[in-house]
C-alpha cells in the first residue's frame, strides 16, 4: 500500500508540473548573424563591401501540439552595402518551420533563388548535454544545454526554461525539455535571443501548416542548393554593378 501511495504521489507531482507549464503563446526573437565570419577564406576581401552583422526579427507561435517559426517581414529585408563601385545585395530568403508533436513531422517551407520548396522530415533529437549553469531571461529562469554537431563544425549553446512547454525554440532548435529563449552558434557567429513573450491564445490564422511550394526531400534540396551556391561562387550574394 505504501508503494502505491508513493507512486500516486510521484505521478501527481509530474502532472502538476506538466499542467503548470505555459502551453500557448508567441515568442519574438532577435536573430543576429555575423556575415564576416561566414565568408569563405578566399572571399575575405569582401568585408569592406558589406556590413559585419545582419539582424532580423522572427516569431515562434506555439500551442499544446504545434509550433510555427517564421520571420517578421520588414521593408528593409535586404541590406545593401557600397564599395569599390559595386553593391552587394544580401539575400534574406523567406522560411517557415512547422512541427506537429503528435506525429513528430517537421514541414519546412524554404525560399531559394526565388522559388519556394516544401521539405518534410522526421524530428531529430539533438545530442544535448546539460550543465548546472542558470540565467534569468525575460523573468524566466533558464538552464544551459549544449552540444557539438557530428561533423564538429558547429557548437550549439542554448538557454531554456521549463516554465514554458518543451520542444519549442528558434529556427530548427527545438528538442529540449522547455522553451529555448537564447541560442548561440559557434561563439556568436549566429545568435537568437527572445525579446518578448506573449502568453495568450493564438488567433485563427496564426498557426498554419506551410503550403505553396515544390515538394522534395531534404537531401534533394541540399544537393540543389549546394550546386547553385557553387555556381554563384559560394557566397549566396548577388553582385550588382553601379
């Protein structure tokens, strides 16, 4: 009988923790990318013709079963930099990342070279490691988690709160037991920081499955993109002579 009581007590604590989490709302992030650090070694001379950082605003919509991450469309979506009689237009393609936790499918809508593509992939759990470090972000106590990708090219550090439902975060980083409010890739090469959290019911059209694009596999999309990037010189930027 004692074992049964203890089991029921543990189950009650677990359920209370689950139901106390925020399950619906919108998180706004500031995304900042260091463009100079992303230049290939043979393109370092382009630093003088382009800004060092590109900053954008992006939003994560979430409810109990779904998440949708996409950029906030702004008039200055493309940045121009002048130098040496040449302008560099920095492409900022549109994207959407949708996750349905009932079937663990990720549907990505991605723009490349003016065309939209739809890629469906199974959710992949990142090999997170956990530390004892904590940080307060927007009033939420966050814990640190980190990992290095299999090819050792990227080191990911995240700060997440268990006060907001698990498996949500910026971009495709969403497999922690809480909401990711800050994310660092390669020591500030790319950074995402939550700037606003709106706890509210979502409006009718805020959570929509991405549609409108050519369907292909993730492998097909990557091969197409790599081939196009090689033809462009590997920098993903359009050169426009004055």
